[in-house]
C-alpha cells in the first residue's frame, strides 16, 4: 500500500471554497474509489488556514487511477487556486498488513 500526506496552506479568503471542494473530493473518492480506503482532510487547531490531506491506496495502480479520474481533473485546479503557498506533498509506504473491516 502507498500513501500521501499533503500540507496545504490556504488563503484566508478562500478557506470556505477550499473546504467545500475538498469535501466534494472526499465524498467522490469514498464513493468511487474502493482502492483508496482513506481520503481525509484535517485542519490544524493552531492555524485554521493549514490543512493536511491524507490518502491511502492499495497499490500504485490505485494511486494512478486516482490521479486520472475525471473528478480529480475537475477539482484539483480550483483547489490549488485556493492555496497561499506551494503544496508540500510527501509519499509514504504503509508498513504492515492493512486494517480490515470489523
């Protein structure tokens, strides 16, 4: 499994739009990408304009599918428009067996 963590600093006047777009992205990923078990946006308690987006994928192919899906291409440009600085995107490998349902 693979994962990414993106640190996103948003323009204050664009925060509501950013949250709306990311919430839509999250909903679509959860609905249409079964190979992406985690896709979450987390807001800092210390700075309301700083967020982490955390996503996991069952394989590199699942990540590539995410990058090519139609709603990704539609939502990412306006999301990037909301940023006050360049996104810090880091990739990780998941250690151990993936957690299974209850």
